[in-house]
């Protein structure tokens, strides 16, 4: 070790000075770090819009039977978050039962089990993804309501499926926000039965 | 569910690779008697000299343990005052596009203690409470300093074995600068860059709230420094913080990397790599079985839900207990994140812990209750596990009637007292706090879920605070003054007891001269000692917490689906 502490007795003033300078230095470093990473994001990031958020605004825009529906949300307009309901909480069970009934009523041609992702709220409340199974079961309804060919809608869904990264990380999924945007490009605007896009 | 296990194994392998890459650099940061070598070392040395010179601490002189501990306490105090100032003056400070007012006193004090003590409990929603200025100049600054103080504590404990007959244990300011600037910063830059490439938000402009802000930079240091404080209320679950499954895996890997690297660097510091590997294996032994339970519980269907729901796993549907989880990660990787964030003291979340299955919540609580030593916080985790190692050799010594020693240092009454204080203050604080909350109706009412799950919410809050984890059963409405201040007191007690006792412990060991290895010395690198070390951790944890855990998550698990609640 370097020279012993005995040559200079410790003082509170010295500690305060060193601490304050240290906090100031780290603050400067943090700002440089934050700005540098923002510059990096501008240069090398995928750009704005690369990540979809199923916010209340997005959900309202694509509300209605002519659009693909995402997962229910416990988030507010501005604050992300989950329901925080325990797994056996009666409130959770009642809510899931309502969601299941809703999915069945909206998609009468679907007779199999309802995928769990479509009836549970996500952790962020802005989760834009559903399972491929959840997207596929909505195809007949969306096709009917938009007047599009069912095969066309089905192939759009298949093309929208995101696979596991390196075949390993994550779950196969469909981004409903992006899917609905692609759908709105396909719906001929003069048709009467097209869903109204509320902005 | 084989696929989920392969994904988990791959993520853990990624953590190990990052850790092994860090080890040589981390090893070089401990000795201060000679300058760092190489080009990188010269640059780092120049930064260190200038910073310490400005702080009036150059040339860095060795501090006695008492002065070292006092310096850490003062650094906490100064951090407290500065951060409290930032939050209370938020309305007057710039870079506040939403025009947010000052943070209310109770939440401000709670948040400040939380970030200064490396807990990062969040009693606020980032989007609607904090301006980007407060996040960057306030919280992110502490996200560097708080773990750096933990790493400094680890340095002192390591020097306890490296030095002999020394009255000093290194220079606090030098250690903190090395940890923050030379270790945490480069790792945070690397992880931020990777997250940004995956699509995480990192913007400086007027965008804030749910739309973005300096998210990647804060998330990265929160994970690298086992802080856990996220930019958003939903923390790492938010798509702008963790946009892809790969971003999720990277976050897990970087959370675990530094604590793993610390074990291996410890072996190099004391010039006996077997000892570092033994500590790492004890950690693995403590980490993997509960992880398996957690993953099994979360990937299984929630049987309380009505029939007619697909909860299984197949090619086009990844089921499991998805309430409070993100569809892109799936339940297996979400469970691994939960384990990594509770075993390390990070406390970040990519899934809502309140909605975990009963056994999943049990594992999360278990990891936290063990005192954040299973990998643990950066620095404090390893230092705490060394304290457990002293307990293990002490118990072994009692069994065979020999005076205990560890790594050549004789363990005597003073060392045992300090180790036990460091290990017992957090559980005592947890249980006292939970008991008070459970008997005071006004506090107990903060738990929104009925029955045993409600009790788990109270227990989780105090365990998370006293052990400086910071994750939550987030349904708990901890915004009242008795909660914010009660948890702040628990966070401060847990942190101060741990840091001060461990620094004094290191000092006490550094003053001793090594004893010669004899035939009576217990080898501390073999399977027997690894089992004893893991056993000591489990025993203390089980003795302290099983009664409380039985009232919470275990009761909930036994209650069965749709069992009578309340």
C-alpha cells in the first residue's frame, strides 16, 4: 500500500470534500455517457418506430372487429405496468373468464382453446405481441369485416410471424400493431364496411 | 419444455463468457501499490490521478479500516443530500419537458435512500414522477456510485486475505473511482450499445414519459451495477427498455457477469484460483436448484384459471403462466430473469413478480432472503459470501475442536461478531418490519391481494428493502408515509450494517499474520467445503425465514387452485 494514514489524520472536512468532488465527477461522467449513447442511437440504432407499443392510443386506433386484437392491458395512458393480481386471486379469474367469453363471442368460428396470451395482461401493459395461434384465430373475423379474402389475410399473418432469434431466444410472435398497419394498407378505402381508423 | 431449458443454458453460458472476459481486468484493479499496466492501464491511471487530485485525495494513501468505513458512510450521506436536492428542486431544474413538480417528501426520501443504498426500490412511476434531468443527474449518478461502494467493500474484504500485518486496507476514493469509472462505465457502455442496436430507446429531446428518453443508458447501468432501477414503471418489461428476446438475454447475462467474475477474480487475488472456483461452485449450487423450481412453476399452466384456455407449449403458441409476462420473452426466459434479478441484488423485473405462481414467488423471496449473497450485489455479494465462509469454517472448527482459519487467516471472536452482524441485521430488519406491517391495519391494508398472497406482498417489500434488492410484489401500495419511511429505514439499516461490518472485517483480517497450513487445516476448495458453505447459507436463510415463508407463498401453494382465500 501507499504511505500510511498516520502521516495525515482523517478529517470529516476531507471526507466531505472528496465525496462531493466524486459525486460531481461521476455526474459529469454520467452526462457524457448518456449523451454518447444517444449519439450512438442516432447513428447506429434501428431508428424511431422500430419498436411497437400497444399503448391505449394504438389500441383505440385499432379497436373494432375489423382489426387484430392484442393482449388486454393493465397500463394507464401514461404509466406502464401489470395487473399485479396474484395467480389465484378471484379478481384475476373473473377477469380472465370475461376475456375468454369476449374472444369466443368475437370469433365464433374458433372452437378450440383460447390462447393464454390473449386473455392475460402483460408486464408492461404495452406488449404489442400475441402468439401466432392468437393471430390466426382472428383471421376469419378480420376477413369478413374488411371484405378481404380470407387467404389474403391468413398469408399476411403468416408473413408477420417473428421467429425465435437464432431459433433459440424468445417465443414465436406476431406484432399486432404492425400487422394492423399492414392491414390498413391493404383495405380498399372506398369500401363501406371497412373499419374506421380513429385518429 | 426442453427448448426453454436450452435457452436458459445458452443465456447462462453467455453470462459466463462475459464474466471470464472481465476477470483479468477486475483482477488488475485491486492492487494499488503499482500502476495499472498496458495502454488501457496508462489511460485509466491518468484518469484516476486527475480525479483523485481534484478530490484532494492524491497521492492515494492507505486508510485504516475505521477511516475507510467512515469515508463510505460520508459518501452515502453526500449522495443522499445531492439526490434529495435534485428531486425536491425538480420543478425548478431544466430538462423537464412534462413540467413535473418536486417529488413529494415521503417518496423523495424513500427514492433517495433506495438509490444511494443500491436498492432501487421504486415507490414512484418513472414516467409521471421524474424528469429526464432527475433520472440522469440524480438516479443514474447513484447507479454508478452505489455499486462502486459495494465493489470497494469487496476490495477491502479481499485485502483482508491479501495483506498481512497491515494497519491499512487501501484508499476508499481510489477504489470507488476504479470501480465506477474503470469497471462499471465500460460495461454499461457495452450493454447500452447492444440494447440500442436491438431497438431500446435512447433519446435526449423533449420525448419522455411513455414515449422514450435516455432509457438504454439507465437500464444498462442498472443491470451492470445490480441496481435495478428502471426508467419506466414496468422496468425492463417495457418494450422500449427490452425490445427483443435477445435484449432480454443480454440483460440477464450482464446482470450475472460481474458477480461471477468477482468469484474468479477473488481466487486470483489470493493467488489460489481453486478458492475462487469453489466459491463460484457454491453459488451455482445455491442458484440452480431454485432456478429449476422457478422455471418449472412459471412454464406450467396456472390451474386456477378456467378450462378451455391453451396454456401449453407448441410451435405456434408458447404458454405457461403468462399473466404479468411479455409474450416476446416467453415464460422460461422471464423466469430466468426473475431468478437472476433476485439472486443478484439487482431487483430489475421483466415480469411482474406479484403475478408469479406461488412457488415462483417463493423462489424470488428465497433468493432475496438469503441476504443477496447468491451471486449477490456487485461486490457486496462476494463480500457477504466470504462472511458466510467464515461461518462455515467456524462451525466446522467447533465440530472438530480446532481453531478455525480461512485462507491462512485465523478466525477469532472479533471476526465472527462482525460477520454475524453483517449477516443477521438484514433478516432481523426484514422480520421486524414485516411484523409491524402485518399488525398495523393501516399498513397491512396496502396489500391488494387477499389471503396468504397479501402477506407475501408485505414480506417481499421488507425483504427486498432490507437486503437492498429493490424488486417488488408491485401491487403493494407503498406510497403512504409509514411505508415509504419504514422501507427507507430498512434499506438504510441493511446497507449500513453490511458495508460497515464487512469493511471492519476486512481490516481485522488484514492486520493478522497468516498461519502456516498444517494437516489440521480444513481445505476450502474441495466438495466438502463447497457443500458446507452452501449449507451455511441455506441454514441461516431457512432458520430465519421458513416460518414467514410458510405463512406466505408456501401457504398459497398448498391452498391449491380456487382454495378459500381470506
